[in-house]
């Protein structure tokens, strides 16, 4: 029992538990028990009274207020239990999470305002004459901006929210849940799903071989950083941000301050990329949506930032393709490409940490008698990937084995996806809250930032775009 408690102290494992619980509750629907139909789903709205309602018509009697209240109480109970498992102050977490939920959901609703979110096929039905056509994903941008305002202009509020501000827990839980909806979508186009996974694997292997070595060389040769700084910096910039920097720091036994400072930079620049790259992709890659999705996965260096970028890119490109090309691509495929590329990158974090540990022990530090255990790989492996794979494969397998229930399985994935959307909104707001530009400037990370800017905008973004183009050019999502 104590071993289980120790495992659950990890946000990685806790996110698997949270995501799988939501998935399992949703799976009651195909077998006649609707356990999540009360979940509050935002809708594109002009009349605020119709902005939100229960996911299932079976719970229509709850109305907007009842549905929203039930959703809040469920998530509050679920995440407070998670906080207890993580050893956090439960009361402070519950208070902070309540505020996070309120702010995030308000941003999500604002993002669904018709003049912001309505796509061309919805405009006439809503009785409006124009819209920004950003879809409801605009709520994620608003959540990010609101979080940045709190983190940088109200530090006292940010400190009060600190216990509940868990962007990695939120995004990893969301990804575990997202595997289910992607599993049902994969059934509709198995050939394309296989191509995405193969191409994603090939793309990130090539990116790894280029990114890490160049960043490490630049940091050492032109900025004079020691190996202790250069290795986590190279991993943070080139691979997978916070997780990679922390894993690398542990593998080479760097001082704790090193990966922490690198991680701070990762969060800042992920926000910058999140604001810029989806709109660049929409401007130049709307005819190549899968290239755009892969680019987000290769270029944006945090799980939350990459998934957020993929979601926003998908919403922008699908809306523009429908408006200008008359093509309505199915939802989820661009984001699936981002997720697939990012997940493969996450999978390799453990392998890369193990390789670096071996190199540091056997070639650089050369401490006699030390051996690197294979357990190091497992310790560095991102466990939430297992949850993502489980929900994806279970839903895919059930859809193939029980074709008569495919419609009900898709509906179950849709109910679970409501919580995926909420976790995304919480992630964006939390990322903003933890991004305090003034504090990081006071810590003296200007030189590190210079390396980051040079490498990220000098070649990583463009190499990522080139590799994405090579592997995904000409691949398109299914058409509705």
C-alpha cells in the first residue's frame, strides 16, 4: 500500500488515474448507463442563457445551472482527491481550484461567443452577419491571457492559487482522456491514422538528431556554458521542455537550480510560441493542415503549449478551409498529429535521459565503480503516455470488435471529451499564472534566454517546419 501511495505522489501517475477514471465513467454509455451525460458543454451562443447545457438530452432537466454545478462539484471532488494523493494542502487546493475553474470556464464561454467563434456554416443560423471564425477554441487563448494578467499583475493572487496551479497535471489528464476520442476517429480512417503515427515517429527521430546536438554546441561554443548548463538547456529547448530539462538534470546530476531555470524559460517561450505559431500556420499552411499539426508538436516545447497550439491551429485552419476552400475537414485530425508527434517525443525523454546518464557516468565524469541501471529509463518515462495509449487502444479495439456499438462509443468519447476541453482551459490559465516575467528577469536568466532565442527562432522552428513538410506534405484529414 505504501508503494502505491509513493507512485501516486507523482503527477504523471496521478494524471493517468484521473484520465482513466473519466474514461471508465464515460464507457458506461455504450452499455446502457449514462454516467457523464450531465457534464456542462459550452455551445456557440448569442443568447447567454444558451451558452452551456448538459451534454446528454437525458439530463436536460438539469438546465444550464444544474449542469454547470454538477460539473464543478465533480471536478472539485476528483481533483481534490488527486491533490490529497499528491500530498498537497487539500483546503488550499480546493479553494484555489474553485477559482481556477471559475476563471477558466468563464474564458471558455467567452470564447464561444458567436461573433468570436461561429464558423461560416453557423453564422446564418445564429442570426449574425459576421464572426472572427475562431471556433470555441478561442476560449483557450482568453484563458491564457487571463492567466498572464494574474501572474504578472497580481502576484498575491498567483501565490494564493499556487497550490492548485498544476498545468502539467491538467494537460496530462486531458491527453489521457483525449486518447479515447482519437481511438474512435482512427476507426473511420485506419490507413491515415497509421500513416500519422509512422510519420510522426520518423519526424521526431530526425528532429532529435539535429536539434539537441546543435543547441548543445551553440551553448558550449558561443556562450561558454558548462556541460552542467548546456545539456539541460539543449534538452529543454530541443526536446520536450520542462520534462526533458528535469530528466536531463537528474541524469547528469546537475544542481537543482539548473533545470528549474531552464524550465522557467521553457514556460515563457511556450507562451510566445503559442501566441504566434498557430496564426503563422493558419496564414501559410491552411492547405497543408497535417504539416501544421506536426509543426506544433515539433516546435512548441511543453506538453500544454504544444497541445494548446495544436488545438488552436486546428480551429483556425478548419474554419479557413471551410470558408475559402469549401472543405470541411473532420475535427481532431490536426490535433491528433500534434499529439502523436509530441507523445513520441515524450516517450523518448526516458531513453534520452538514460543515454545521457550512461555518457556522463562512463565518459565525462568517469567515476569508477558506478553503473547505470535500466531502472533509470522507467523512472524517466512519462507515465501519462501509458494512459493515453490505453484509452486510445481500448476505444479502437472496442470500435473494431463491436461495430454495432460504434455510434454509442463515439458518444461516450464525446462525453469524456467535455472534460478534456475543461482540462485544456485549466491548463492555459495555469500556464499564464505561473509565467511571471519580472521574477525570472530578477533571477538573471538573460544569457540563457539569449541561447533560447537564437536556437529556437534561428533554426529549431524552421527545421521543425521543414521536417514536418517532408513527412506530412500532401496528407490531409478525412472530409466531413
